[in-house]
């Protein structure tokens, strides 16, 4: 259910804001020592939904206003899409420019600079997929046979692995460079060392809004009923630790030291206008992975690298539409064996790279495994992330003059402890 594209808010919305009245994302904030509350955002204004709910505006929806007085969105999401979409529509009505009854809502409005955004959901489980064909092909060319870059299973299944939920943190959280075993080039014995090849991975994650029972499967044509919304996701990676450990069971310490999400969950309904066709899948997929309709989304993605005390440099421009395996297929595959899911689970896309060199979604690809230098505005160069570098990910869709985005996903890499 999209909000009218012609609607305007009586709350000021700066030009090129990610948060017009058509967005109405959900997050969790705290101000000072107060209790965390669920919120939405229009422009640079955070709207305290617990304060709004005390005005009785959600009573006719049979929503207990205590659901907005929470540290996580999970209970709100679990109300179901019928109610969460109704909340979005009611918020749009209250803050529409045509509504002249504005005074009683002033106490619910807070400048975004005055609040701290918290982790939006309590993550019980986390899956990281590997669903960008350009990224998978680049990695295959670098480390395997360039003529057979994709592994034999890649075009048959949405490859993924179960990651560490406890180390997913909200934007603004700084991450220390991890330590672990690495095998220096030309050596035969590993050493213990801080990672020398720190990397980001440009990803988008979806959050599930319904649970299933053990043994149940979700078909592709129902998958989006289970997807509440999306966030930006930075899957930080220690490439040297990862390279030494990943055979035979895949990523472990090279991935589980920190992943970063943007604080606002943008609903699937808000992103409806940006649907687009996906890649033609060849060979034909098995029946349980077949789908109909437009299941990819035209969302522009950017990555900036900012050295300490310097301007940020945009080092990547990609797009969420470059997914070979879409979200419906990912969730269908996750559950086809009877794996149960829960409200608040996070499913990351895997690195999203496009076909052009400036659309590669990791330092590994941008520097082509360290063979090329990435030039920054201040004259510095990078092959991988250095200490005190900040990585900023942004994402937005734009159509018919309306821009809907996620805000920034930001983290600074601190020296190893």
C-alpha cells in the first residue's frame, strides 16, 4: 500500500531527503536517559509513535499503545502487515499538509540530531546470501579459473550461510579491526595477527515479519507476505582471515566480528514503485524457485570512504537491481527444507556488484585483490580499509520526483584491541 505520490507533509522535508511522507519507515530511538520508543521519520524530524499513540489515533485498529513503548520493533512487526500498513496510512494522514490540527502533535516531534537511533530489531537469526552474479564472477576470476568463475551450483541455488546475529550492530557503531590466523603470501605456516585486508561489503538486508513452524516451507509467490522491510547492510570482512579459514565450512572469524545495519527499516510497501525486472535466469531454475512478476528493486546504492579528518570519497555506485537471486527466491530456498523462521530475522543479500568497475561492491573487487589503488579526494590511496577510515553506505529509489531512501549506514574502523 503506497502513500499518494502527490502528498506533502506539514513537517519540513529538505530537498533530496530520503524521508518524504511517502516513506514512513520504522526505527527505535532514545533521547537521553528516557525509555526507548518506536518512531518514524519525516525529513529531519523523528516522530515518537508512543507519544502519537497516546492521542488515541490507533485505538480503532485494536493496537495496544504499549507496543510503541519498546526497545525493538519485533512486537510491532508481529502485528502483521494489515495493521502496520494501517499505521503508516494514519501517520500520513496526521502529518499531511492538508491537516490543520497540528498543535497536539508537537510534543511527539524531535530533531533527528537530538536523538540516538538504536538497533531496530532483536535479531534471532541471520543469513548472508551470495546472490550478485557480477560479484560472484569477479571473485571466481580472481581466485579460480577465469573461464569457469562460477561454481557449478551457483546458478541453481541461492548460495548462503548462517552468520552471527549477536555482532550485527546499528549504524554509528565503531568496529575494531579483528585479529585471527592469517597465512602470509609465500608462507606455509599461519601467524596470529590483526587483519591486514579489512573490507566492506555493500549489501541490502530484509527483515522477516512473520514466523513459520518447523517443517513449513514458504513458496515464492507468498514470500513477500513474510518480508516486513529492508535496511542497508555492511558485511565487514577480514579477507586474509577469511581466505585461510573458509575451506571447508565457509566464513567464520573473517565475518563474525561486526556487521552494520542502517537504523530505519523501510517497508516493502514504500518501495513498491521501484519494482523492476531481474536477470534472466539460465539455466531454468527448479520449480520451487520459479516466480512471477517484478521481484527486483531499482534502488541506487553508494559507498563512501572517509579517512580521518578528510572529506569522504565516493568509491562505488551500484544498484539493488543487480541481484541474480531475488528476495522471494532467497526466502523460498531458506525454508524449502523445513527451516523455521521468526519475526526479526535478518537476511542479507550478499555483496551487490554491478557490471561496471565503479559498481563493484567491495574493496576486494575495486582494488582487484590489491593489484590496483583506489584514489581518494585528499590524495591518499587505498587497497583495503585502514585504521580510522569510515565507511558510509547510502541507498535510495527515485521516481516521478519522489525519493525514498534509507539514510546512511556508517561505521568507523578502529585499531585492533
